[in-house]
C-alpha cells in the first residue's frame, strides 16, 4: 500500500521503536583489535598519526589485552616491531621474535583471548617489502636493487633499521631494477606461521599477497601437526592510499618502490573474486578484505558468492580520518565510528579489525 496508508516514519518515531526494528546490530563480539608490539619494558609510545594507538612493549601489551578482553572484545591481532631488521626477516620467524614473546605472555594472562598473528615480512625486512627482493637482471641479492647495483654477494646488510642501505636513495631505484621473488618468499611465510602457532597464536592471518602463500602455510602447519589452526587470509588486499599511518606505527614503509606488483589494483572486482576463490581452494578458512570502507561492495559480493566467514579491516587511514575530523570539531567522532562499523556489518562482514575496538566496545557496553 502507498501513502497515506503506509507511513514508514511510524517506526522511526521513538528510540525504542527504532531499536526494535533495527536490521543490523553491532556487537563487541564482532571486533578484532590490532596491537603493535615493540621491544623494551614499560613502553607505551603514542603513534602520532593515530590518536589513541600505541607501540607497546610486551608487558604493556598484556595490560592492553586484559583491558580489551574485559570490554567483551574476543580477539586481537598482533604486529611486531623487531629490534633489528635484516634481508631474510629473521624477526618474523625466530622463536624469540617480538610477536612470539607477546603471544606467550598474553596467553599466560588472558588464555581466553583469541590471538591472531599477522603473517607478513615487511616489518622485519631491511628494505620494507613483503617478500624477498632480488635484482631483476639476475637471481642475486636480497635487496640488491636498493643498493643501486648488484654486488658480488648480492646481499643487503643485515641488522639495519632499513635506512640508508649502502648509501642508496629511494629516488635511485627504478621499478625495473628489482622484483619480489614470490616463490622464495613462501618458505619464510610458512616458517613464520609455524613459529607463531608454536608461540600460542590461534589464527594465522597472511597479509603479504604472494601467490600460493595459503597453500604453503597450510602445508607447513599440517606437517607441524597444527591441523586445527585456521587461516584468515587477507585474500583481497588492495594497494591503497589509506595505509600511511600503519606504516608509521609498524615502521614498515618500503624503502624503495611500492607494493603495486603484489597488492591488488583497487579498480578490479573480478580479479578480487579470483584471488579469493584461489585462497579458498588452497585452504583458507576465513577471508578478509582490506581496506574496508572503500571496498564494501567487494565485502558484500564475497559474502553473497562464497558464504565464507568474511572479515574486513578498517585500516589506519580510515581511523585517522575520523579521529582528525573529530578532533577538529568537524564531525561527531562517536557517531561516525558507530556508523562506519555498522556499515561493515550491513555489507556482510562477520568481523571487523578496527583500532576503535576498545572505544566502541565501551560505548556499546554503556548503551
């Protein structure tokens, strides 16, 4: 029936009526909180571009995990800032790596908290890329392109912070000078996944975007008798302008070039669906789309087509935009926070990785 018999505003008249007929509901149970763990003790270093987010030493990460869990957030995902970086990402897969230390400590104190481990190499590589780097002209050195020329050994100096390697500048390296060695990187990703699981990580979340990484990780986990460890694949991770604040937080910006040869073109929906289908075939148990808000159409399509548990990442740039606008009085930060997270759920996301997790959980708890 049409107006005036049908009046859709009748059910919007009061808060109680609106709540009664609300189609999409947000809950802390759907949230995953990203945390950045760094060396030291008593460290709580603010990330300047992400108000309210910190680099945390292991002891402080335990306290943060306890607080988050008390608010009803069921899971955190850990990112590491190693003390040293090198050309084989040793800090990612070492038994005493910073994330491994944090996982053990958190599991001791908050055993019910579900720990996700981000599996990527960029934070641990001296060159900041997500895989092994070789000079394009020959199978030479890891990171040799950044040195400007391929040396006899071909290797980038180990134990650096990824700055000023052999005096080269970013401008001196062209895209054709280097390549990311996909297949050689798979071994390091698989090794990292096994190491993290041994340390207490519950869910492995590869974000590197190397071809075949899910199959390699699944095989390595199974061979190590971790057959019940699920994989949450960053299956559709796009080369995005929204990652800047994260790269400050994780000290993971590439020291030359960019990541467009392995992260996806944001214009491509069909390619995203192929990536996701392949990851499912290789053994992914859950799927993630990253970034979030600019790609909600893909979140919706993934859920509709595959029916898999689907996650989305409200990335650092999305968080920083809302926080900056709120701090300048340009919008209501809490309303924008709830509205954007509800949009993820409405699009079909079962879970959302968000830096707002403690704040929104506290707000929902009070409402």
